[in-house]
């Protein structure tokens, strides 16, 4: 009986040894092989750069400048962006460079067409190739190196210096600075930048001089007090004429403002002394002067104010307590004159004291010239009011909601336009159609309605030509 012979095979150890040997050989051989391939690529760069050099030197021999734009040499170098390199002229305009697009990342340089030799920028780049390129710094330093600058021309932009300082003082009392940048191509300065300090000085409120005072014992005189934003100091004007003469203050007969007079006696005295149309009587009695669409009924302190400062002013709204939430100037006037308003508005009739009408706050101008901007609101449709009723009351209610002719919106006030921020309380009738008693369509009552407009503030600012003016 024959015995079976066992077949021989590689052991695991033997296989591992073979794999390790192959890995070591790959690690040693492959980099050198890749380096050889990369070196062969440089032949392309050397030939193209040499061809460009030949053409440039021909130009120099004819007393012409080197060409700075390689696209003008398309018959010699069809593309400055090839598979292996990106070509460009150097900054001095005397030579050409080739930037490698491979993983090795090196740049071959011909610093001078006149000299014609190639070099590497640093030793690390030179070691990536099997070529004996010199360092560019060593090449340029050699005694036999020729720069070729005489044919380079002026390929660099002309630098034009601006005349004048680049910084200046600015702001309150010149405590800030601002700078500007020179455009060296045109020699023109750019716009001044923002100031490092506030543009205008503010005056301290606690040091503001009085704008009214008593005079001659019973009269008052006023003056304007303005803030000088150049130095932050209050500048009061001269006191005005006293509202009462010495004789008027010392007169005892018919003293309408004497203690002990009742309210009716007081107003009757003022009426007799000054007349029904006088400012004194209006201010003493609070006589109703009528109705203003934007403000409402003009009576009491507002009636007195209307005689002193005129209709339609912010102070009328302040006296009538109808300031818009966004009208800070109106609110300021009311705060400054609350004692005058709440004193029964008799101060002018008895003392000649007028309300303090401070100047409206100014808006700081923008650093750059431009149209002034101010708060504005957008005109929108308010919720529609409907009147679906057979009764004649629906017609009356509809007419009341629509308002009289003063409540109708002006023609230029339509949805989408913008208005001055002081119109933030606008409410006017845009269009309406009221049901007549007994009129109906089929079995349904006539669908009457009133559509109003309102001006809503979204914190926007507008210029004068962006808003509708009334």
C-alpha cells in the first residue's frame, strides 16, 4: 500500500517577510522614480522659457522694450497655463517664471533674459529635482550676471503722491482725529473717515441758564438760550421787553389777579379790561377756539397756547396732551411747561408769562454730504368697518364713522406712501359706502363699509423728497 506524500506550501512567516521586503523597496524606489518623472517635466519649461528669451532679446536688439504681457507672444507660448506649469513675467519685467502645478510645488526662474540662466528660489525647491540649478540669489550675485534692465521698460505703475496731510483733528473742541487714504494712481485723497470723537459738543442740562424771569414786580421777560455745539457752552440772548410796565404792576384799581376773587369774578374782570378777543381773556377763561383735525378740540391751555404761539405747532399738541409716542420734541415741550399748562393757564393773563418754546432738536449731519433724514411712517389700510343692517341706524353709524369733510384723506395720501413722522397719529377716511334705510340686494342687506388709512412707524428715516407733505 502506497503512502500519500504531503505537498509543500509557504508558511505565514515567509509570506510576511516577502510583503515587508516589497514595502521597503517601494518606499525607497518610488520617491526616486517620482523625482525622475518630475525632473523630466522641467524640459517643457526650459524650452518655452528659452524660446521666450530669444524673442525678447530680439526686441532688445532693435531698441524695443521687453513685452510684459505674455499673451502677446502667443505664437511662441500658446498658453501661459499648461498641463504642468503656469508662466508669468517677473516683477522687474526682465525675465520669466514657471510655477509647477504638481505636488512638488516649485518655481523655475529666469531672472534675466539677457543672462538666460535658470535658478531656484531656495535650496528646498532645488532638492526636489535631479537638476543642478543654482540658487537665484547666488546667480544674481555673480560677477558675470547681466540683468537686462535696460530693455525692461517701465512695467510698474506710477506712484503719485497726494498733497496735504493724511490726518486732521475733528469733533468737539478738536479732541478727535480722522484720516484719509491716498490714491497713488491718481494722486487724489479719498474721503475723510469717521471722527474718533463726537462731531458736536453737548451742553450740560444742569447748567442751562433760565429763559424766563419776573420783571417790574408782576411781569415776565424771556430770552432764547441756545447750545453752542462748537464749545459745549450755553449762549443766552438779551432779555426781551417786560410784559408789564412798572405802572401796571403798581396799579391797585381793578386788579383782576388780586387774591380773593372767584373764578367768575376773575374772568369777568379780564373780559372788561381786555375784551373778548384778547389773548388775556382767552388765556384767563380757557375759551374754546374750535377744532383742529390733527389735534382735536382747542380749549383751555391749548386755546391760550394757540393765541401765543399760533396754530399747528408742536406746543399746541403738548398743551392739549396729544403728543405722538415718537414725537420726542412735543413730549419735551410738555415736560418743560407742565407747570405753565397746569396752572389754570392764567399765568399770561396775570403775569405775562409765556410758555418756554425751546428750539427743536437738530439732527447731527452725516460725515458725508447728503440729504437730511428724519423719522417717517408708512400709510397703510386700517381694518375695514362694515355695516350690514336693514335699520336706518346703520346708515347714520356709517356716516359718523366716515366723518365729515375734514376727516377725508387728502388725494395724495394713499396706501404705500410715506409721511413725516409727526403724522404717526394719522387716521383719515380713504373711501366709504353707507347703506340706505330699506335698501337691500335680494334677501341680504346692503353691505356698507368705511375704509380708513393710518400711518404706521417702523423706525424708518426718510429724506424730504421721499415723503408726502400736507
